[in-house]
């Protein structure tokens, strides 16, 4: 328990569960029915299927919390400054207000990016639960005649569900400081550096450009998670995969 607590505090519990699921998938795939005295097929028929699904849901919840907290830590600043040469000078309205219409709304513009990230974090938690509900429907409609194939496939689905959710959260965290916190490290009075441009025009152009980058990378994070969600959901709802 002490080791698990240390892993949890280091934000490594999610990837640890993913690694365990991956090792189980490899072990049972390599050993098959011979794994640990045939325990893979003599255990409760739905044990490994539900264990994989539950683990996927747990990792999804951890992923949502991990990505959400990283987003908040990147967007909400508790520091202030003593001079304009320090970081985070653009974090407060007192710093960026008065530099033009666009600059005055920097906080709201950043919120639009934060909201996108938090919506993904919520989905990292909620979608695996929805997929888990489909697992019950799948098992109720199928017999366990081909127990090994069905259980192994469902255990693999749990691994994919967990892996996709955590990798999406990890990718989100990696991007926070560069994308969400971008204006915290920029001068919102660019006219002082280039007298040929107005603050409103230059900030508007920068916002459109940076906003496009945020949306593109955010789409990547969504694709990482949604690809595995869609695959697992398709496995559970595709009637051609039924083991009659």
C-alpha cells in the first residue's frame, strides 16, 4: 500500500494500470489456456472481461483528473510580479487591460481554450463509463461457448480503453504551458516593440494564429482518445463479432 500510495502521489497510477493490463494481455495471449494452470478459462467467465473494463474506467477517471488539474494549474496563476520583465505579466487584467480592445478580452479568449481542454477532461471520465454499459449488453446477448477468444478480446479492449485515455491526458498536459499559458509570456502591448502596428491588429492576428494551433493540437488529443473509444465501442456493438 505504501508503494501504491507513492505511485499515486507521483501521478503514475494511471500508467501503472495501463502497463499491468498490457502485460496481462501479452501473458495470456502468449500462454493461452495454459496460463497458470488453465486459470484463464477456469475462472469466472466474465472476470477478465470486467476486470479489463473496470480498469479502463479507473484509468479514464484518473486521466480526466490529471488533464483537468494540469489545465487549471496552467491557466490559473497565483503569482504576481514586481517588474514587467518577469513571467506572468499578462496573467491579470491590471497587466493587459488598456492595451486595446483585443487585449482587454485576453482573459476571455484564454478561457475558450481552457473550456476546450476541460471538456476533453470530462469526456475522459464519462465516455469509458458509457462504453462499460455496452459491455453488459454485449455479454447478455452472447454465450460463452468460445470463452477464451471472447474473454481475451474484451481484456484487450480494456487495455486499449485505458491506454487511449491516459495518452490523451498525457498529451494534453504536455501542451498546457505552451498553448494555454501562451499569453502569460507575451507582451500585450506590442506597439512598444513595433510602432508600425496597432495593438488590436497585432493581438488579433496572433490570437487567430495561436487559436488555430490550439484547436489543431486539441484535435490530436481528441483523436488519441476517440480512436480507442470508437474501436472498443465498435467491438461491443458489432454483431458480426458475436460468439454464438
